[in-house]
C-alpha cells in the first residue's frame, strides 16, 4: 500500500486511515458529517495526491486526446480545463478525468501540451490504454509520483488562499487555471475545479513540497477554523451534487449516455473511441438510465442494493447511496429501465427484508454554491 506525501500529517491529526485505490488515505478526522458541513459552509482541505497526472505533449497531442476522450478538447485554450471521459472501444468507460490545456513554454515550435488527471485506481490501466492508442507525433510523461494535489474547497476557500498568493484568485473562473506562486512555492498550478459543488481550488505542486503547502494553508486559514477533510466527506459531498464515482456509478459496462454524461460527449468533433455506439444510443434511445432518488426512511441505500418496482420485480440496483448531511435524509443513485426513470416515479430499494420507498428526483440533490 502506497502513502501520499502527507501521511504523517494525517496520522498526527488522528485521522481514521483506510486503504483506497492502493493508497493509505484519511477516511475522516472528526467525523464525516462535521467535515461535510465544514466544506459546504466554510472551508476544508483534502489530500488527493493519490490522483494520477499524465502530460501529453507534441505536434499531434490534440489528435491523441480527441481520439481517446469524449469531450472536445479543441475548445480548450491555454488556461482552460474540461471534464471528460475515457471510453473503451465497446461502449463502456475506462475512467472519467480532467483535461488541462497547458502553457506552451515546455513545447517546441508547433507543439501543444495537455495534462490529464485520472482516478488513482485507474492510473496504470489508463496509461496503458492511452499509450496503446498513441500512434501520433506525441510524447507521454507520467508525472503522478512527483505530483501532489490538495483540494481547498468551500465558500471561504478564496479568502484563505488569497493570503498565500499574488495571483488575483477572483479572476480565475470555474474550470480555468493559472500557474503561479503559492505559499512561497513557484509553478503551482492553481485550478478552479473540485468535486464537491462547494467552490474552491485544486492545487498541483511538487510532491516533495506538499507538507510546506499543507502547513501554510492551515496557518492562513486558522482564523476561519479551516479543517482537514477525509474521503468519507468527499464522497457525501459529490453525492449531494449527483456527481458520478468511477467504479460505482460508471465503469467499463456503462456509457456516457446511460450515465447522463451526454453533455461531455461531443459527436461533431469527429471520430473517437466508441463514438458510433454512443451515437446510436443517443439517436435510438437507451434501455437504462442513471437516476437519483430520495428516501424518507432513515435507512441508507447502499451500493449493490436491488431496486424493485411496485410489483416486487427487480429493475435495477443502487450504485451510490448515503445519508445527506445537508438534507438530513438518505439519497442515492442507480440504474433503472428508461421507462421507470421519470421524475416523481416511486421505486423500492431492497435493504435486507425491508423494501424502502424512494422517489426519483433530478440531481443535484442540493443547489450548487
């Protein structure tokens, strides 16, 4: 099991540690609900240094990215990022990811540079897949090991980080980024992204400097009662927004169209892996669809629980579920036949011997900050 550069910090803070994607990661510090509400209402810091980062650079870097991802990377100008997916060639998804259009100071004339940020559990799989697809004039560099990543999230994130940089963070729009100094460190990539729906930034820096960055952020945020946040709250935060978790809500058997990710599937850009399969689904319709649902019960729907119709017939299963700290009742997501996917429809989640009545709703479950 691997450690992130901040494992000693987590242990010193008394974090409850757990194995996740092959890494020793903090699950929680003082409790998931308290950490969740801290991010929603104030500001918290996640160590997400386990994520993978690949540099794609060369004269045909864009062509490679266009082939292996669903979104249209040609729309990215320097300093912009986009959410995308990495399809296989059979209509499923190898991963979801971020694509960054990097400055060209590292490039030779005529070259472009991008950074792909992938899920920790898929680093090797994604790397091998993209490498296999790379028949272009393009160089691939895996910088995952030397790159650390902190997510500073919440409505007060800008107040904290502005103390540490001369960059005017108010000018860094959603899904844009700058490279600049942060907490005395040069060339920190400051990205207005995150997977919480609470606003904030993600900071990419040299992994050897992560303790310095961590300490500076907590010193700058102590007057706002900044908190460290674990994976437990990261999951409940993304669930409240209806964001997919790879391995739960999307995987190699689910398509972007089924998962409600048609908005990152750009057919007009030209050919890409599984394009024809996704286009057929879009034009002819799909058999199943990922939906959100709420329960008035106290019991939480868990991944793998069966979903039934009113007649007790199994029609699907739960992919993600939690007790929403913001709403104080359970929420969940799962795949059901399209005929059952309309908003307001009643379905039943099977939890042991109990059938829990649920109502299909349209995510996000709460309004975005």
